[in-house]
């Protein structure tokens, strides 16, 4: 669902429980954004701050993702597609 610059994705049965998602390198319409912080840089910053990181995927460049767990135990998916 989209309203202006606000985009909400609804995925029934794709993820367990609630999940917040961020897509570095994309705007609200999946258009390329440059420059952007690479998912690996974001992951290192969060890890250095003591945030739990799970489900890491991807190589040293290009598409990659990970799940960060916020202080309340909620998963946050950081999913880079390019």
C-alpha cells in the first residue's frame, strides 16, 4: 500500500510475526538511490553498537541482507537488492 512517500508492504505467511524492512539503495518505488550506505556498512555499525545480528546473507558486494533484533526483540530486515 502506498500513500505519497509512505509505503507499507503486507506479506501474509511470508514472515513469522511482525517485521520491519529497510532496503538500502532503493526509494519508495524501488528506484535506485545514489549514494547510499551499503548493507555491510550498516551491519557493522549496528554490530559495533551491540545490536544482535542474525540471518546474514550475501557476499562482499551487491545484494545482501541481515536481520537485526531491536531491544524489544523485534526483527528488522535490512535487505539490499543491488
